[in-house]
C-alpha cells in the first residue's frame, strides 16, 4: 500500500495539475489511449477532484471495466498457478496480477489484456497440453502448424498466444523473455522467484525483484514505452524500493538489460519524480545512446499531438530501430538484425518449409510494406477480440 507521505504528495500533485480549465474530453482521450483509467479514477477520488458529467460517468465506466477484468484475470491466474503446480511444471507469472499486487498493493487498478507465463523450453509441450485442458486454444501460431513449423517457431520466437473464448482471456506462454538472446539472458522459469499474495486468495510465483526489474525495463523498451501504464507500473514498483534502485540497476546490467534500465529510470524520474542519487542520474544521462532512447520513448508517449505511435507513418519502424541502441557489440547487433529480418507474421502468412527459411529476410520488407498498405486502406487485420 502507498505510504501516507507518498499518498499526500501524490494528492497534492493531482490538485495542482487540476487547477484551471481542464479539457476533460481531451483528458479522457489521453487516459483511454494510455489505458490508465483505473489509476486516474483512483487518483482523482483520493485527491477530491470533481470531474464534470458526462466525463465522470465515462471515466467510472472505463475504470469499472478495468477493475472487473483485473479480478477475473487474478482468479484465472490463481487457477492456472494451481494447475501448473499439480503438473509439476515450473512457471512464473510475469506482469499482470503479480505485478499489480507488488506495485499497487491491491487489485482493480491495472489494465491488462493478457496473462504472461514463462516456462522452461523443455516444458512448452506439456504446458500447452495443460492450457488446452484448462480451456485455452492456441491462436498464434495457429493450431494447424505442422510439427516442423512449430519447432521452427520455438527456435525463432519467444512465446505462443492462447485464448480462452468463454472469458475472452488471452495468455502468452513464454520460453524466453526476449527474441534477442542477448537481452535478459538467463532469466526464465528457473530464475530466482518470489511469492506474491493475491487478495488473501492465494499466491503467484513471479520473478525476484532484480530479475523482475530487468525484465520490465527490457519489455517496455522493446515496445518503445508507447503507453504510460507500463511506465506507471514500473514507477509504482520502484517507489518503495527507492534505497535499492542503484543496486537493481547494477544487477540489471549483469542480466543483459543494457541501456533499457537506464532509459526506464530516467523516464520514471521525469514522469513520477523518482528520486535518483545525483551522481547516479548524471551517470545515466552521460550516455548518448541512453538519451536517444529516452527521446524515442518521449516521442512515442507524447509526440505528434498524442497520436498513437503505431498509427503514425512508419511508427513501428521507429521503435524497431531504437532496439539497436539497447546494447553495444557486434554479437548483439547481428542477433538483433537477424531477429528483425525474420518476422513472425511472415511465418504465419507465408509458411515455408525449413529448407526455404533463408527466404524470409528477402521477403521481410515487401511483406511489411504490404501490411502497412492494408492497414491504411482497410484497417487492421482481424484477430480475436481484445479488451479495450
């Protein structure tokens, strides 16, 4: 739970920000874009800020949906945790319910559309069977993938996506935490863990603090930090660990988080007044590539008049380009280049036999451009319905 002093500072900051004329319609557009309705509703209520109608009703509705889904996913995560335990499959739950409890001390605030679980590579088949038995269907890659195609997927990518239609719950089953093996290397289902209490209903296994911090930084950086909710979760996770931040950062460098950790800390310093030691903050800022990563994240968060980065021309390309700044060295560079030249969508839409996989880098750019044209002309390709 938030300490009284921290809660007082937050309430004072919210009241200061609400002084003057607020364009509540535009405010709610940004809230919806960044998927932070639960956090905003909680902050405004605690600070005693009046929101005019109909925006108050709309915000309450968005926050209510987030709270309901948070409780549903918590119950489902606990059910799956028990199933993994009974099957003797080592599994850690990433982000989602476990992070919500660590960061906010309660359920109902964090927007999440999926459940993330990491298992050992050798346990992927058994974990998939377990999920099928729990009512989940594999949707990416599709169930009609041949055994050879699926083995190629396992070797190239880091997760499969499952869907439980009864509750419209998605689950990502990970065997790695990054496509580039030089990122967060050594972190997985066999890593140090902690048990997180979930509303007195049970516990979830998640990564220990050092490993979790490293993963959260890399996960956000890989996506370009386009939504404030991911940064808010990291900031809330770090707030009660203010005396450990430099230690967490040093450990993240051993785990392969690279500049992602420095970028994340500087962004939290900017947006959430995270207190970094002066010398440490200066050390992070002295690296030019870290500053470029921060600039790229700021552009994704607030640039171009608030237009969603993936709705901008070549927005996805900008984020992919930023990944080359995460680490130095030719091994990392060529691993990242290889990862980006073989796209999962290409493997799904143009399934090739293993001996022709060398063609994927050749068709990567034209197939990507074709998908961009399709999105601009006809909207996104159809997928199972994800929660708003």
